[in-house]
C-alpha cells in the first residue's frame, strides 16, 4: 500500500507520524524555522536524525549540544550535516541567523544509544552510473555503513541525479521481505525536490516481476511512502532531482536489495552500481 502525498504546508507537524498506517516503521517531519526560532520534540520508540537542508542550527540532545550544524545555502550545493537523536531523548533545534528548512527522519527502534553529530567530512559519498546509461547518481549517506555501530536500523541518505534527466532506483529493486541472503525487509519514505523547482518526475511501484503499477507524477516537495514492491523513478530531461531518503529495517541493520529478475542483467551495464549496493549493507 504505497502512498503519494502531494506537497503541502505541514506547519512543522509530521508528514509521516509515529504509527503511520502505510509505513509504521518510518517517521518524517519537515520544519521551517525563522532566525533564532526553536523546535522541540521527543520520539518514544523511534531513533531519529536531524538534517538541515539549508542554513545552520544548534541541536541539543539531552546534555549534548552540537553547534553550527549545517552549512549549505542551496540544497544542490555543498555537503549535508546531521545529528543522531536516540530513542526517547529530548531534542531542541534552534535556527541560526537565517530562515532554514530542516528534516527530522525517524525509524522504529527499541534501544537507546548515544547522540552524535555527522559533519561534512563524515558523510559517505558515492557516485555511480553514467550519462550514457541515463543512471548517473550521487548519494550522500548520513546514517549508513560508516556509523553502523552507533545507530540502530535507521538509514538516512540524500540522493541526487547528476546532470539533467535520468533514472534512479534502477534496475528496479525491492526490499519488502526478510529472506536472507537475498533480501531484507525495509520500509522507505522519500521527499522529492527538483532544480529548477518547476521540474517533475515519475515514481513507479509494482509488486510482481514483470508486473504493472500506477505511475505517480512527482513535483517539488512531494513525499512518497513505500512498504512493498519494486520502485524505480525518473526525472524529466532538463531538470535535476533530489530525494531525501529514510529507510528503516524491520529486523536488520543491513539493507539487502532484490533486483527484479527481468532487468537484473543491467547491473552489469551501469558503472559503479555494485559499489553503491555494497554501501547499504
């Protein structure tokens, strides 16, 4: 039961709340903060990650204080920062001297770990694909392989198409069943942005190999929830696409993707895709 949520003013209230019917493992809030404005939250049963899209903020988690988190003026330029917030801990986000946008990504978990900050140098950057194959992508992992010993089952990344136009999530893959070594079950939520902002894309989802689904017309700010099936997407020529990605495992820390057999041979044609897959494990 995938769900397409068209862009709207959420008023700093969760877009995907705790216990959501479609993706109960995942939490997503988008905040707009004026200079000096603060937002406080605490999630019971969810670890979370604070990610400024633009601007800089101070993030306080329990007794820990992380200053100057975030350094971008434009979403499509520079590196992201993040702060990991453990289960059940109080968090305060205070904007710096400019209006800013912030994502709060969460994943269901039952253990309380320690807070930590992810600076630009800590981001795990992966670039793969090619312009020739229309699959050129850049991924900026904030919670992933590098900090697997510090997080639970929450994976947080920023994904960009490189150049203008092209496919992402290709070859089609899924991760809706725990059946190692072939696949692990993870729910996933995206928030899309386009550059320029009037750009658009299309999200596909379908359950069976060789099956069909309903295509979804994506526009700037749309959110998409995935709890099952294959889910490739594409951006129109002349535009760049970004999507903020929250992936949460039901039982596993390691995402194992199962590629649709009909198209799996194309793994051999896309430069660097095997390295990309390995980064999620």
